[in-house]
C-alpha cells in the first residue's frame, strides 16, 4: 500500500500542523508533570469548638524537609467565609505530616478546610 503525497503547495501546511501538534503534546505533558510536583495537602477533619473557633486537622504531603505556609478557612452554611488564617509549618522530612490549627471566626462555622499550601 502506498502513501499518497500531499497536494502540490500543501506540504508547508502539513509540516506546520505536525509541528503544532508536537508542541501541543509537549505543553500538555509539561503541565501534567508540573501539577503533580510540589507540596500537597489533604483535609483530615475539623472540630467546631464554639461560635468563634474551628480547629482544622489536615495532612501536608511531600514537604521534602522544607517549611510550608498554609491558608485555612472556616465556612458557614451558605459557604461564606467566616474565618481565615495563614499558618507557618515547620520543615518535615516525613512523607505525610498531620497538623491541627485553629481558625478564629466572626460567626458560627459549619466546616473548616485548607484553602492552599505552598513552600515558604
């Protein structure tokens, strides 16, 4: 079976299309790898202490011996933010470390969660 050649004058577009697809694949792979690297976290629970306080328990994964900063938030029934705090966590060489930190609120919260974490 023979492969047909592109029509005259169309070779340029086949080359541009092939290069574009290869570049698109390379960018997709780069984004996929970069999104799985770095610090990650997992909510482990919360405890409503009263109308003005929530204790949030969470795991920080892949700290790699580096200190981490996490932003915690408390939410009310309508998913409105009623409290937020940023906590600095010490360096840890364990693959996963559990922390419990307090979020002070301006109204009664129904949940506490981690919004984000990043290396310092």
